[in-house]
């Protein structure tokens, strides 16, 4: 659905505003909580490094270019992150069995331990926070949150695509 689409007439502007305002509040709260959770960890791995580790652990061995694509980050940024993670012993480079000239990135045992620790801290945090929710409410909220996240990501992708297309049109007009 394009970002420029008009809102549906059966959707309350107040409800949309409430979702938007609550989302902004959640993002601010998340940023503060993330800092506290990372501070509680036994290591000093930054959030961006955690994203790289998680992607490699769940996505299997990846080339640096594939990793950058999956985490939607600039290849040069990923290259710097990878170098730091290799230096700290959290990931390693292995020869690609398909193309020996290329390398694949994989988490080390130390990297897996960091991910495991983050996972346990996150489960404990959310478990405590949601302890008074019914199983039904949790299930319903998880489904709605998944849907919201998918729609949010798609809207951001569509907005970026529209901006890139507009930039190309403007660039062609000036040549």
C-alpha cells in the first residue's frame, strides 16, 4: 500500500493519532530500556553489534554483502562492525565452500554466548512486564504487534522507494 494513500473513512483520526503518539512514546521508552538492559549484560557489546550477531545466528553463514542487505545497512558500516566483532572474537570469517575466494561470517561460541545472554535478559524483562496479562491477551497482542510491525516496515519501504524514485526523476530533469 503506498504511503500517499488516503486514510480509510471508517478509521478514526483520533485513533490513528493515539497509535502514532503511543508508538513514539514506546520508542523513547525502548531506547532507555535498551540502554539499561545492555548495561546489565556481562559484556559491552553495542546494540548494532547485537543486530549483526542475531542476523548471523538466525540466517546462517553470510557474506558481508548479504549481511548488509539483510540488516538494511550500508556495506561500509557493516564492514566496520564486522571488523570490530572479529577483533573481539564474537564472529569469525570462514572460507566459502562454494567460492573459496569469498568469506562467510559466522558467530563464534563467544558470540553465541552473548546472544544467549541477551535472549535470557530480554525474556526475563518481558516476562516480568507481561506477568499480569492473560494468555489470550498475550496471544492477541503478539498477533497485532506482528501485523503492526509488518505494516510499519512495508510503509517505510514504500516511502523510501517513493523518495528514491522522486530523486531519480528530479535528477533526470536536471541533465
